[in-house]
């Protein structure tokens, strides 16, 4: 069950809901601890679950035909994570959801959320908040690949996630940004050289 002191955080996230509404929703959560490399969801699974990352770091990745892992997203504290394939498209997950650190997550069943929302329409705005953030992340990723150079993508990644960069292995950062670890290393050296010349 969720810590009651955390309710103020959720109350701000789901604006307009009463404290009792939040208590009813989060009374149905379960706390799970993932050790490093443990999976929340694996490719091919159809877990209709949403998790809130209370503490830790997770990555989302797929495996290509060569057996290479392609990291597509990183999620950390105070963020939600779920299989969009399962939730939005009702199909098995195409991705793996794995802990990069010892991670504590609060899990709730999506169908249960749907049932609670049906009984309490005020919670619909919470679901819209969640879906809005899914779309926001997706559009931001598309825009970064169409509007920015690899170096600009890296600079923006560091600027937007300064506390995450040192927690994530370079090979995962590289694939998120659509480049090889060697290219990432070159970009970092180029940026460092420019900084020294100033």
C-alpha cells in the first residue's frame, strides 16, 4: 500500500480529485522491489499493469534480428511506466522493461483502474494526464530525430536529464539517441574541445 505522505504528490498530479478519491485508487496498488536486471514486463507478455517508479531507474528496450539490444526509453523516480502495446493496442509487448538499479515500483492493474474510473468519472482526468504524457514523450522523440543533429540530441538529453546521465551506461544513452557508443564518445570529445577553446 502507498505511503500516505506521498498522497500530496499525487494530489498535485491528479488535480481536482479529493483525498478520499486518491486513497481509493492507491489502496489497490502493490509495492514490488526489482533487483538490477529484473524485468517488470518482458517481450511477448500481456501484463495490463501500470507502475509508478518510487525509487530507481528502468529502461525499455527491444532486441533486433542480430540480437542487439535497442534502448528506446529510460524512466526514473516519480514517473509511470507501462507496456503501451498492451494498454493502447491490446497486443503483446514488443519491448522489455528492465531495472537498471534496485527499483521500487507501485503497481496497479489497468483493468482495475478502468473499473474505478467507471464508478468515479473524476478519475478520468488522471487517465488523460497519463495518456497526455505518453503522447508528449512520443512527439518529443520524433521531433528530436527530425529537427536535431546527433550532437544537438545529446546536448538536449544532458540538459533535460542532468541527474540521469551519470546513472545510465553510455551504450544505452547512445541507442536512445540513435547512434553508436563510438559516435557518442566523439560527440563528447568535440563538445569538450569546444568548451576548452572558450
